[in-house]
């Protein structure tokens, strides 16, 4: 069975490597050998073993009747969207690792695949090697998934782990992460939470079977987290993690990306370094968690190849995925309830006038007070916080 | 689509409950409603809503052409084996939560299902609600799974957690677990590791696609673990967990069930109480872990219903599973290498004469020494330990 790969970067070359290293076991699982016939890239790769397979025009793949499965690992919405759509319409199955494409065009591409009796899969678009999408699609099908909390961005989890372990400041840890290749030169998508936001939009879309627009999800990154916040977290016995969350609320969902303060009893508390994990609560299952390498060449490529094998075993038809283009209106985030940790220069009398009884946190920091509130709606917190005047930091508890 | 349930105990009644509570979403996923038509049980359940569906003769189900899917939640090898075989031969799909049946007859029942173009699934037989079997079968298909370490028995994990948290003795914790219903009146299968042994036999069979005989797996339970051992574990900063392990070794596998001493950096260290988790290492994926409720009525029933949905979506054919009846000869457990923690009444000179340089562990226990060895084969350890004379305890590090 012949495969084409679009984009010979980190993930694309990883897919070629996984198919090569595990060639024999994969052939046994599929029932026949899989062969990469062509690789779409703008570059030539002179002298590389892949050189003879390189094509520069995606239409060469569209028009190649031998290619049954196409892997998209280019990233970004365009031109990936144009290329993937053309492949599906030409009757080729597609698997992608591209979260931007899936968050934006997932429902549409699933529909196009179905029309043309082929399959569109995207396990690698969330959580790298962690098989969370197949778990939601094919395992937890007896459950109503009521809540998802994910650590789905390895860069920011590495940074939060470092800040916690070493007490370092954000800028120093960011520089170190960039030096080690864990953070991009332009780290905006990771540290501002945009990457995590697209991933929770995808997971929530799969849970409800409709389109969740990532633009509707309130998203805060980690760039405002300081070494002082870490001291307070330590004083509370908690850890700060960037979580991508969604929670059923009647017929709709709350969704939010933000740093949260976790207790050691939460399974996500122990997820450190570049690891990812997705915590799921089902109405029958109870608590579950899926943990693993959320990024990196081979783990992500492993997830893509898992999709290839599933497609190859069902090469004559469509594997249905319920994700309709009709849009979900998310619940008003102002109504979602949390306990809040707050740092302020206001005095205790002002704090208590605003919030009533609070729990003070002593982290030995002069010139400010830190406290946690009782549970209240986000909107109620926002109103009360205005009475403090100066809020140095707010982090929600989870 | 009509379903029959064999065995209306905890899990069987849970399956009926999950199908009822989540009726609408399940019907949407399958494309039509699922209905429990008959329930096989020796009892009558007078006055119970299920009463009208009770049958006492499994042949009533075999001969009912309306029943397409049969759930087996009776437990034990017989008569479950006879009943399941008859269902498959009558062209009915079967899903089971019965680890004893699957460990013993899995390969044969998979073969019979294939012959009759129906499916035999068993997600709930390992790890309750944790979808580890589907992960191995359908997600990690681009990987060679090189190692599995599982906390797959909730009873013993609850007991080890209690002993660790409270410093209590084994017998006291066992009694408490029995009072709470977490341990059976006859707790042998759990505390001696027989239950975990069957589960790792199933997982290893799925990894290698051949029959692993659970009788071949060296199995130690937790009944020899004492409050003194916990003190040593605390002194080492480790936790004692009953692990079911298997590890690729060339063309075969090492497998073992035993208590192990885990460091906090291992993801299984944090798995407490009745929770289960299965850690997997793939040659491409790297480390992954699946965590959740490993037992209990609804989580286990949720896994059974996940199987029902998968079968219902593929009701006209066989879902292939590679698990052939040909038997794997496991690797010689004497060759497997570990570091060992040892307690002995021998003096340090004797210890060092036997083991050379060791690391002593000071847990403040008079009249004995505790130490950890360097890495060596099990056989080498066994030989050296004889020179100590009196070994109070040996626990492997992981």
C-alpha cells in the first residue's frame, strides 16, 4: 500500500522513520507492507535517501492513483487545507498532525472525507503520542464525558516545572527552553496558550460532536507567572500548571485555557517536564487520565502511523467521526465557578470588605497579601476584585 | 439491536445501568437504540424491573435469532467458557469482563469468533474502565511495545496505599479493606497476585500476538509486606506497589508479578487507593501511561459498553485481534536484572562478603540491616542471598 507524506520536517521525517524501523510489525498488522512513495516538500534534500521521492507539486500526489493514504505534517491552515481537501476529493485517505488545520477545518474535512468514502484522522493533533482522540472516539463510547482537563503543551509544562523546581523567573526559563529547543524562537503560540486553546477546541468538538470555535475560548497564557507566584504555590502545597479545560454545562460547555493551582491529589499535579496528560471525567467511567510524550518527533510520528494502520485496515471505506459543522455556543465564562488565589497590595480590611472571609497564604512576601477566596462565579470575582484597587495576580484553583 | 447479558451480578447489572442511563447518546453513536432483551441468571429477581427478562437456560439465548450481542459477566472459566463458545458458534458477538476466561481461553475464542464472522472483545478484563486493550490493539499500532508495568489490582493498591499512609500492618489493612468491600472474604486471588498475573498474561499475549500462559509467570503477592518494610521504603523515598510487568527480551518476554519499590519520578508512584494504571514503553512512543478506575461496577461496565458500541458499529463482520494459540516460551526469569532491596540479620561484613559494595538504608530498625544492591541477574542475587543466612525481606527496585 502506497503512502505520500506532505511536509518533510520534524514530524514528516519521523513518520518515514517509524514506518521504516517498525516496517515488519506494521506490515503484519496491516496485512501488507506500507511504502512511502512520494514526499511533498519545497526543498530538494540533495544526497538524502528521501531525495528520489521528493515532489514539489501536490497535484503529482493528487493524480497518482497508487497513493491511497496521504500524511499531512506541514502545519498551519494554508496551504495544508487546500492540499488535504484535494486529496480527500481525489479519494485518498488523510491523516494529519496539524492542530491548526483540525481546529479550523476539522468538521468540514470530516464531511468531505465521508462524501468521498475515505477517512480523515488526526490523532497526532492533540497530545502527540497520547491516544486521547481514539479513546474519546472508540473507547469511552458508553460514557458521557463531563469534563476534560489537559496539560497539552509540552513547552509551557517544561517551563512551569523548571520554575517550580528552581524558583527561577519566567524570562530565564524561557531563554533556557529556547536554548534546548523546547521553545520556538517566537514562543507566542505556546506561552500565550493559543496552542492549548486549539487542542481543547478539538477535544470539546469531539465530545459534543459539533464545532467549537477556538476564538470563543477565554485563553490566558503563562507569561505573567512569576517566581513570587511559585513561592505562594509552594506555601499552599500546590503546583501551577497551564490547563486546557472543558466542562459540560447542560446542553453546552464551559471552556477555558489558563494557569491553575493544582493539589497533589490531582493526577495532573505529577505531570512534569515536557510530558502531556489529559484527564477525563465520564459519567460512568469516573476519573481517567492519559499520559505520555505530548510532542517530539517520534512520539508524534507514532500517533500518525497509528492512524495510517487504522486507515490501511479499513482502506475500502470511511471511518465515521461525529463532528458536525454546526457551531456550539459555549456557556458564558462569567458564570463558571472557581476558588481564586489573589495577590494584592490592598490591606486585609479592604480584602475582607470585598471578599468576606478568605484564607490568607503566607509566603513571606513583604508589601502584599495573598489569599484564596471561597467558590464564586468568575463574574462575581471580577466585580469584587475591582474593590481591591491593585491586583498583582489571580490564579484559579483546580 | 438486541443484547443479552449473562450474569446479573455487580458488573452485569452495571452494564444494564450504563445502557439505560446513557441510552440516547449510545443510540446516536451506534445509529440505532440498543435493548437488553434477556438476562441469564440462576436467580429470579422477584419484583426487580429485570425480572421479566430473566432466563435460566443459556440455550434460550443461543436459540434467539434476535440477540446479536452477548455480554458475559459471570466470572470464572466454567461455565462461562461453554456459554461463550456456544454464543460465538451461533453467530453472536461476545464481550466479556472475565479475566480468568480471557487469560485461559482468549486465543481460542478469538479464533472461533473469526471462523463464525463475529467478534470477541474483552476491554473490561484488564484495568476496569481503563481502555488499555484498545490502546494496544488500535492506537499503538505503529509501535513495538517493549515494556508494560501495571498496577492492575485495586484491592492490593488500596492496601499498599493504606500501609504507606498510616504505617499499619498488613493484617489490619486487609481487615479494613474487607469491611469496606474493597477486598473479598477470601482475598487470595488479589493478595497473592493471581489476579494481576492473569491480567499481565492477557496484555503480554496481545503485545506478542501469541499465547502467554499465566502459569509460567513468576508471581509474588503482597502478604509478606510489613510495616517495617514501609519504614525502609519511606527512608528510601520510595513507595511499594504490586506491579504486573512484562519486558521484551529478543524474540520473547520476561514477565513477573511482584511488589516493587518505585521512585517518585516514576508515573506509577502516584497511583494510589483503588486506582489502576498501566505504564507502557513503545520503541517510538517512549513512555505512556493509562490511569483510571480499575474496578467497580460502573467503570468496568463502561468498558463493556464501549465494546458493545464497537461491535454494534461493526455488527456484520469480525473485528480481527491478533492472538494466536501458539504458545510463547517466556524468557528465563533467573536472567532478568534488577537492583534488590534486602533486609537481613546478617552483619555488614557478611553482607559485603556476599554482595560487595552495597548502599545501606537506615530506617532506625534495631537488630537488622537493610541495603540495596547493584544491578544483577535474579539468579546471581539468589546465589548471593544464600550466603547471608537469614533474609528477612527482598523487594526489587523499579
